[in-house]
C-alpha cells in the first residue's frame, strides 16, 4: 500500500510504502535489526516472532513503513508484551516512528493496518501497553486498566481496540 504524505514544511510530498512482512519477507533481517536498535530487545526474539509469522505458525504480524528502502516506522503483534496480564492477548508491540518522520500519521496508519489485518482473521480485541496518554485514543484505542510490566517499578497503561 502506498500513501503520499506532506512533509512538515508542507511543500514536499513523499511517498511511503506500508507493508506487512509477509508481503516483503526479504525485509526480515533488516526489520529485526531495526526493531532491536529501537527497543534493545534481543534480535533473536524478533526473528523468532517474525519467523512464526512468515511460516504461518502465527497470524500475529509485523508491519513496516518504508521511505524508499529505509524503514521509518514499524510495529509488531505478539502474544504478550512483557506484562502480568497474560489473559489480554494479542498485544501490539514495538511501535516506533523515526523522529524526523513523526507527526505525519505513520504510526496511526500502521496501527490501523494491524487492527484491520487481525480483525479480518477473526482476532479482536487487540491490546497494547504504553506510558503515553492521548496518543492512542486518537486512533480508536480505549484505556482498559493499569498493568505491571515485567521488571518494571511503575505500572503502565493498557489499551484495547475492538
């Protein structure tokens, strides 16, 4: 899927590609490296989840936004995003947009892609854990409860999308 986005100055249009990893499996290693670089989770953990998705063992996908060949945004869907509410699954994880591309709706578009993709497979609701307030609500997510993250001192916000 391609989308034209106006840059922050409002005078240049960029064309970004929104893809699933199944659409471009050759992005697997680059995507694992990119997510690892953003979140510090071991590369092998990303690869294991991505391989399950690519091999059809899981419908929990990986979604990327590309500017040309560069990954500029992404997110994944996993069973549990390192919190104590194992009954709330699946979880959107690793939502990230490169700093210079923020404010252009990229994360919102990726979130919408993931929710719609899962809904088409009969998977709903979808959950996510965050410390942000006000951001996810713009995209139809609703606050559910506070959850305790693994090895975290403070609780985090749990959201869901139907």
